C-alpha cells in the first residue's frame, strides 16, 4: 500500500514518524471524562461489560459471574463513549472498548467521550492497537499495574484531519470484518474437526473398528447392539477400587483438569496444594482410572500417567485384568451414552455437589472387547488424535497469521504508515 508523501518526527519513540499534516494531541484535549452514575435508576439501564468481543450487554436472564448487591455507583454509558480499564492492565484481557449501547458499566472503569477533533472509532482503533501490542506498559505503576488518570490524560495520540480519520475507520471496519469472518470460519472448522474426531473415537470404543463382524443385542437399552464376541459385565468385575493413602505426601502430585485430564501438577499453570494438604491423599499407580466424584458426569476423569497421589475425594480404580487397556475404558466412559448414565446415577442435595459414588459406578455395565482388540482400538485412537491434532495445528497457525495481519493493519493505519 502507498505511503504518505512526507513524514515528521512524532516525538514518541514507539510511534515514530507520522504524516506531516497529522497532529499530536494529548488526551486531555480530545476526551472528556464521564463520571455520571446511575444512582437509584439502575433498573432502567442495560448492564454492559468490557470483553474481547467489545462492550457488550450482560445476559441478566441467565447471569454468569459475580454481581454487586446494587448498581448505584455504576457509570452511565452512551453510544460512542470509550471505556478504559486502567488497572490490572497486564492481566485484563482487554483495556479498551467502544460502546454501541446506552447502558451502565462498573465505576472502576474510566469512561470518556470524544470531542469534535477526534472520531471515537478512530481513537478506539488507535488504543486497540496499543492494547494488542501491550504498548501501555511504560505507564504502569504499583502492584496492580495501574495507569493513573494524570498519566492517561497526559498521553498523546496522532490526530489526522477528521475526514481522513473517517476514511481510516471505514477501511478498518471493512478489512477487520473480512478478517474476522475468515477467522470465524476457521474456528468453526476446528469445532467440526473435533466433532468428527469424537464420532470416530466413540464408534471405535462402542462398535469396534471392523464393521463386518456379526453383532448382538447388548441387553442394555442405552448401549444398543455390540460386536457379538464382546462381553458386557458390571464395572465391579472389571475394576477394583483402591484406597491406599500417602504417609508423607512425597509422591508426585497429580492434578485433574477437564481439558488436560490427569497430569502432574507442575505441568499445569495453577496454584497447587501446599505440601501439608497432601496428608491422607490417595495413592495411584500408572494406568489407574482416577475420577473426580463431583465431576465424573462431566467427564472429569483420566488415566494416571505415572505413579503418584491425588485428592482424597477422588475415586481410584485399577483394572483387575492387567492385559486390559485403561485408555480404552477412559474413552469408553466419555462417550455420550456413558456420560448420560453417569448423570442418571449421580446423587446429592445441591447441583454442583452431585457425586458418582463407587457403588453406582461399579453397577454400570462395561463393554469389554478382547484385550488384543482393545489394544488395536487404542492404537486407532492415538492415530486419530495425532491426525486431527496435525490438521487443527495447521488451522490454528492460519488463525494466528490472520490475527497478526489484523493487528498489523490496524497499527499501520492509525499511525499513518499507509495512506488511505
């Protein structure tokens, strides 16, 4: 794309040169802070949130997250107002948003309104560019990475003529929409790949990999038909529950994650239990099936990757026949039919504290192919996982490239590096 005919120093090392006809103006000459609060009229305002998707209305009919007892101190927001989160800047997913709705937002945020010198859309794109590249870091102060009001309003930004701002905004609106659409299609493709992978694995563990074998009724309505030579027996004949406890808590601490399964705690970027809390933790061996009783119906369980210890509130099951394949049963129990059965059998008084007790797990019928066939199915699962991981990795690389393109396009446009 073309560059402007001439440039001049901006006086800002990060910004570099700007077109000669552009100006540099401090925020205090472009923005006016809006401090009005809703007071006792909060019920007539739409609740807004600053997110990666922009400033969006909160769903009050199906609320998620925390809400204050009252909203009296929430700030009034008008369309085209800019919302800045100027605290915990390093941790917050997004520090800038532009309102398109009339509503209210937490008083902790800074709400500003643009004057006639600057388009709110242009200012939004400029600060979005800074946010994308974490260029506000030099302004952080204190433990909570706060940008003070004085520092913010003393910050300067490039200001083209208003007609040129509008051209830049029109260009960026079009191009970012096109890029976002392309990203959305690729993200949908990843979801379709994940669904296809799940279908292939679910078919393998419930139907086998040979479609030509004779079949029979399993005798369990929700299981349907299975290969004729496969067995169906209660879990109590497949697994033996283990209840050995750690004496010193020195074994490898394993943590359960819905995303990663059961892995050594040091591999997860989370706050782990302190050593004193390991007292009485359950021991498990490599290959044991470990279930989070509170979340087994959500598929929060996995095969132990090594010997170690787990929460005393988890259930640990060991295969009676060591020629059986633990990965086969882990995947079997994550199929829709088994998860539905887990949901039918969980017990408790309050949702969120429903447990799958061992006697209920033991009573559930397990499909048991011959051990050599289990091994072949596990090989099939590993191959499917690898193939789909390769395909997904390529798509994720393309998504990253599109996001980098979008970020670069915004930065080049709002700093005058390209002529529009």
